[in-house]
C-alpha cells in the first residue's frame, strides 16, 4: 500500500485523535505531536492486517499519551504557580471527537472539565475518555489498557465518581456568557470596581498561569472583592498599545490580549446559572500561547 493510500486512510481520524490526545494531555502542542507520532506508527504498520483503523489509532494515541503523562506529572511537580491547560482559541471544532460521541461531556473542553480530568489517574482518565466520551466498548478498552473488562469498568466508574464532585452548574447559554463578557470588558476599561464586582459571583475564583516565565498570581484567588481588585490592579499596569480581541477560549467567552501584534494573554470567563462570572482563567505562559493566532 502506498504512502498516499495510507494517508488517505489516516486523515479521516485526525480530528478524533487530536480530541483524545488533548483531553489526555491538556496541551495542544503535545496533542499534535502525538498525532504526528501516530502517523509514523501507522505508516510503518502492516496495515493489511489492521481490521479497524480507528481502534488501532485510538490504541496508539492512548499509549503515546500514557507515556507522555508520566513525564508531564514530573514537570507539574516543579511547575511554578497555577497550571492551566493550553488554551484553545477559536479552535473548538478541531478538538471535537465527532458525531459518534454522544456523552453530555463529549463537547466540554472548558477549563473546569479539563482541570477535573487532571485529578484522575492516567488509567482512570483513559478508561473514562475512551468509554464515556469516545464511545468505545470495555472490550476494546481492555485490549488497549491491557486490563480485564471488569478492571476497566471500575476505572471508568471511579473516574465518573471523581468528576461528579466538580461543580457542573455552569451556564450553557451563549448569550448569557456574551453579556457577561461585554459587561466585564466595559468595567475593566472604565476601571469601575463596583461594576466589575456586580458581574462576579460572591465566591468567584481567579486562575492565572504564568509558568514562572512572566508575571502571574501564583495561587488561585477566591472572593468577589479580592478578584475585582486584582483584575483592576493589573489593568492599570497594562502597557501602551495593548489590544483586546474578543474570542472563544475552550468554549468559553473570553479575550485575547495583544501587544505589538503578539499574543501575550488569553482570558476565559466561566458563567454560572445565577448569571454571574464564577471563574476567570488567565493564561500568560508564553509557551502555551505559541499556537494562538494574533
């Protein structure tokens, strides 16, 4: 079989593989590296004996991700400040698993969901994602993880239990998020702390990821008053010529901040059912912004 034929078989599964790898790793760059490595493995495989290309590629990507997670966990132990997943800016479609994914969380790439996945063990994450998000049978997952079907069921069940502990009350109304984003931007622009406080929940949370490479708040902040003061404090320090571009960040309303045409920050706003901003996620680590288009 020619390379062209192999590529023609491989390409229809690219989005599926990127979706799985990003959810496993929380990194767009690493997910794309994994897909590239999966192509090399596919190109070198005896494809005539591969009965199900998607299952083969999902198994390959899962193993590559499990290997990556081991080194990622070591890096996280020495990571400076709060860690956030690499942001997906206006790129949600690239990382959706496809029409076969029917689970209610299949299209959820919010920071809250991605951080919740981080609390799972690597095998729990793999079993949950493969079954609940990507629709694989436990027989397929058992073959991938080299565990019994019963063990894989237990892994997925434990993962569901841990994920249910996170707050799933976030608003899903796009217009509500857009309204809050517009009010947030106006309050920051005007330096109006009362207006900013009015759109924040009483227990609002503020996450800021600088990775020790740029200035960022080293810990998660809690509470409307503190979060409002910190945001306005940072806004007063912004350099001349900085631009604010509305964007969708991991499916959430947000903004991209640019200076001299270079992306220096992304900001995502998580709205709650009470019509207030419950969480603010800021990514400033330049390593995580390299693939964000200006």
